[in-house]
C-alpha cells in the first residue's frame, strides 16, 4: 500500500508540466546587467531584466537606460506554443537602428531545457534596412547558474559571426532601484 502511494506521488511529480517547475525556480525577479562580464551594451548604458514565469507564460521585461532616456519593453512568450509578437524587443536594436516594418509580427518559440534551468527562445523577425527588408533569426538561451544568483543570456544572430553574452546578477526583492 505505502509503495503504491509513493509510486503514484513520484509519477505525479514526473508529469508536472515544465512550466510549473520553472515558475518555482530562481528565474523570477529583477536581474541587473554586469557590464564588466558582458558584451558591450552599445546604445545603452544600463539594463535590468525582470523575469516572471507563471505556468506556460514567461514575461521578459527589459528596463534599458541611456543617459536620461529610459525604455521598458516586454517580450511575453509561451513555452508550449508559438506566439506572434508585434513588438519583439531586441537588446541591440537601438545600436543597430534596425526596426521591424509596420504591420509585421515576429513568430517566437520558447522552451524550457535542462530540467527548467535554461529558457530557450527562437525568433524569426523581419526588419527594415536601407535596401528594403531582411530576415534575422535570433536564438537565445537564458541560463540560470548554480546558486540562482547569476543568469547568463547567450544570443546567436543569423547576421553576426559571434554570440552576444550578457551576465546578470539577481537583485534582492526589496531593491527597487532602476538601472
């Protein structure tokens, strides 16, 4: 009898959706960019990333600053189905001055990897360039490091030879300072 109850409990834990496991992980909260360990943040002077995971939904809020200019943008992804985002935010878009055409959407796919320790996001976006429009494929991994105090974002762009690497430190829940 006891073995049966334990087996059923173990099976129930194995069948929990990955979104629920990730929602209880160390991803949630405000993360501040460590500029010394990161790729240059061209076009910006500071950045916070605020992550909120609930079920299959993950909100990635980018709080960016350049001198007195502040910009907040949110990419809302789903870890079980593709979503079309109208205003998909790219960290490098200010530096590159390459923006989406009006009326376009960006198909975005997200998935939890490594037992909920990595969030993978793939986006295929259309952008306006001086010659017309072009396509960019962006592959991102948000990797939670051991101890849940460091988050590493690795971005591969189809238009770049080298990855962009951003390292973030988790802020205390009561730290409301802006970047």
